C-alpha cells in the first residue's frame, strides 16, 4: 500500500473510531453505541404520526445511540414544490426537530440534499 493510501486509510479508521465510540466521562471508558439513521420528509408540517411514530422515540434514543437524523428534502421532490417552498419547509422541520427536544449536541441533524454521497448512492448501485 502506498504511503498516501496508507495515510488516507488511517484517517478513515480514525474517523470511524470517533463515529462509533463515545467516551463516557463518569465511567472513564469507551463504550460502543449502535447507530440510528432516520428522517422525515420536508413537507413543512409534522403529523401526529410523525411525532408518535418517530420524534417521541428519537428523543428517548438520543442517550443510548449514535443518532443521525435527516431532513429528507430529496424525498419531498415527489411532491410538486417550488425551491423557495422546499427551503422554507426544510427550515420549519429543523425548527420542529429542535422544539420537540432533539439535542444537536447529542445527535447529528443534517439536510439530506447537503450530503452529495446520499444522492450518489442510489446511482452507483
């Protein structure tokens, strides 16, 4: 393996280790947490089903899991929406995530369209 490939590989391992292990200060040890990835479409409004089926559980899981929650704005493209409306709906969903109790210090919250690899994953398969 070339030196540059080896450095990239080591960097990747370091990133993976940081993603999958969380330091528990009061126990002074590393514990492995399972990962969760989920999201809600950026329609601009949450339903009771979104709250009871997803957000309520997400709030409970944020202590025990490495949680990655997306605002699934690419999934919303199946509905005729103007770019401005989609942008506003994305911000509304973010505000609702935070107001519901999702802590950005404990979770990774991201906008689906901002992760180019997410869109490319379906094209590469």
